[in-house]
């Protein structure tokens, strides 16, 4: 029996088939709750046949969770707006099983398997859409994908505050909230992940002000939240 990651690679290629999106939505719950029923329904539906194969390959709880997380990624992907050019290119490559698109799907599955929080998987999907829409480089996408393996979702609120402040989307009077929040672990964790960097400024009373700025990965992730 093939491993779920291998059968999911085949199923993953349907990510670039917008026509199959509705079928994926329809049969997702069946896939996880009634494998035999899915098998009967999917016999004549190519877009769900590989999903049935992946589900049949499940042998551990981790396999089951991987499939659930991939489906969450796929749902978020189809809810977004993706460049038609990027979709056409990948759909054509998927039909031919070209190595570069298979490697892209494999990397996505590897990252998704390493992310424990399903909400971070949904963020990863939005970051991937940003890459397909040429809003970031592949290197920046990979860096951000690795960060999401360790990112604590609740820290996103502070990340957005910093992003909004430097984007002029927050009232200057609210800066006190930023500084107050920075006294806890939120900003320390964001700095450790490479999402934020600190600027220290000496003040007249001998103290030091700390200002927080987003790295490229921090900006990309903040926009995806």
C-alpha cells in the first residue's frame, strides 16, 4: 500500500483544477467519515478518486490529521483569488506530472505535516496564493512556511498591531498599547521567529525606547492573517 503522503501528492495536483473545487467540497466530509461510500461515489470522478486512495492509505492518527490539514489548505486556496496565469501553468504541468510541480506539492505537504495548528495551515495557503500572485519570492515563501511550523497563532494579534502602525492604519494614540503589549512574551517570540526586529533609541532621561519593525517575512505573514 502506498503511503498517504505519496497518494496525497497525486490528489494534491487537483489543487490547480478550479472545475473540481465543488466536487472536493462535496466529498471532503464523506472522505473522512465514510470511506466505503466515498469509494463507491468516486469511481467515476477523477478529482475525488485520488482522495479515496489517500484516505484508504490511512494507517495512523497522524495520517488522518495530515489529510484533514491538507483539505483545510485546499479549501482556503479555492476561497482565495489566484492568478489565472499561475493556475493555467500549474494545471498544464499537473496533467503531465512534471517534476517541478510535483516537488512544489511535495514541499507543501511536508510543511503542512509539520504544522500542528490548522489555522496556521490556512495562513500557509494564503501565503502560497501570495507567491502565485507574485507578491513574494519563492525563497520568502519557503522561509515563511518554515516559520509557520513554530508560529503561535495568538501572537498574530500583536503582529497585526505592529503592521498596522507602520502602515498608518492605526491611530498614533494607540502606540501605548503596542508598547504595553511588548512587555510580555509576544514580541520576544516574534523577534525569535525572525518576523520582527528591534530598534533601540536612547532618550534624555537615560532610558531606552524600543520600537518594533517587521521583516519581509513578518510583513508577508501579517498580510496573510
